[in-house]
C-alpha cells in the first residue's frame, strides 16, 4: 500500500466540507508517520491504551480522535489531550467526561453516537433519546463538555441504498437539532459518518468527518 497516495486519492474525492480522519488502530508508529509526513494530522483510535501510547510517542501536533466505545473509568486517561470523543452513548459517560474536564480545567469536545444501523450490537442513542438529552436539565450543568455534533455507523451490508438511507436519516436528525434552541455548549457542526466501505456515500449525504483505515493502510492485522 502506498499510504501517501491513498490519502491523496481519498482527499481529492471529498467535498470541501468533509475532513479525513485516518484510523490508525493496530498500525505501527512507522506507518502512522508515513501518513503524518503526507500532511495528515487527524488520527482515530478505538482503544484507550493504544491511544495513550501513540499520543506519548508520536508528534504532538497530531489531533487524536477517540472513535471507539469508551468506558467511563478510562475517560481520565485521555481527557487531557483527546481532540474529539466520537462515540458518546450515555448520559453517565457525558457526566464523567465533564467531571474529568473540570478537574483539569478543559472543555472536552464530544459527539453523540446515534444508533442508525439494524444490528443490535452497535452502540448509540435512539433519535428520541438524543433529542431528550439535549433538552434535559442534566445536560445544562455539564459545562466542561462541548457537544459538537453526531456520529453514526451504518449497517454492515452490500446494500448501498440501505446505507444511504441510514446516513440520510442521521443527516436529517442533525439538521433537525440544528434548528432547535440549543444550550450554549451544544452546536451541530460535525457529522461523523463513513468508513472504508461507505465513506463515498456518507460524503454525498453530508458527512463532515469520515473515519477511514483499511483504504489507507490495507487490511488490519490484529495479531499483536
Ligand atoms: C475501525 C473503525 C473505522 C475504520 O474502519 P475501516 O473499515 O478500516 O475504514 C471507522 N470507525 C470506527 C468506529 C472504527 O472502529
């Protein structure tokens, strides 16, 4: 795989409102540096320990995105440096992110994960839950978080029209929330949707952040 070329090709295909996050989970520091040398600065990881290790050893102008499921008891480890937490899927997690942000006097940017796929296993809020959460008084007091938008994962299927309709649904929810009266620390500006198999559809449907690994590095090897 030519990492630099792959990044270039993907970037050229994206509309201007859409940014590439290179998903570097399981990838060596050498490979991440290849992407870095091609000008890439946004990287996504899904495991806290791996994220910390890479944060500590790789250049400090990298923006690290936590894209995986995050457990409350691990928030404290990434709170000081994480650039955006994509998969926030409970009020409890938001409260913990707020608490850790408060301790270090940092406002931590988050995205709420919406459940848009058919699969039971995918985490996330329902549409109604998200709207209820945004309107709730509990949220008002969480001054050390900033909700910057939504994140979602489509069903793993070959059916492009199904994927498209799930992304369309998420975009509609995003636009619906945008015109609501929102608390000062909620703003709908980022819509994180699309990975290797479906980022082209996601970009067409209004994604502002795509999270792509395999199309850049090739198939992942989980053996280490
Ligand atoms: C691994 C992962 C990706 C990237 O997947 P690819 O198919 O390799 O592009 C995107 N989003 C999340 C949440 C992931 O865990």
